[in-house]
């Protein structure tokens, strides 16, 4: 099973509307599927895409903030450059928030044991060596606090 998630912006050579959506397939595969559908007018082109962790949330956020340009379904009457700039900003902002959430949870969690569990989960999910090293140091400090006797 493919666990990758994408958000995308497609254009069509037969009209000025753009399609903003999500897929678990590579966007180029999705573009080919849409162009081959029965009743499809014109050919779609993938203009922009981004691999993301939560495609459904990002897609809904994009649709919400672009609602004044909504045409129908996932189609929008919006120039391509503006749509791409906006999508890049939304993805960047959401990814930054997602990075901070575990730290907020950790600082608001009262017990050291709970903090240790959260950090262990963060280490399992992290791939950047420097972040893993910092998380392990934090884990060691909390472990020392837990085992400290007065």
C-alpha cells in the first residue's frame, strides 16, 4: 500500500479553471486518469504538487481559503501563479504548526512519564539526525529527573 499523500493543482487546456485536490497516487498518474475519464473535456496538466503528511486537512484548508474563487467541485477560477503561491504558503504554514504541536503537548503534559512517552514517539517518527540527538538529550534529562531521589 502506498502511504504517500499529495496535494496538487492541475490545469486543463480547454478551460481556464484549475483543479485543486488531493491524491494518494503520484499526481502525474492522477492527471492521466482524469484526462482519460469518459466525458473528460481536454487534457489535464500537473502544474504544482507537494507530498504532505495530511493531504485531507491541507486540501480542505486550501478549499476554505479559496472559497471566493470556487467554481464547482474542486474547480476554481483563479490564476495559476496566485494559486501556486498560496498553496506553497499554506503547506509551509501547516507543516510548521505540525512540527510544534508535539512540543506544546510535551510542555503542557503534567507527568514526567507522559513526557517521556511523547518524546520516545517523536524519536521513532523523526528522520533528521540532529533532531533525534536533541530529543535523546531531552529524554535523558527527563529520565534523570524521574529517577532522582531526594
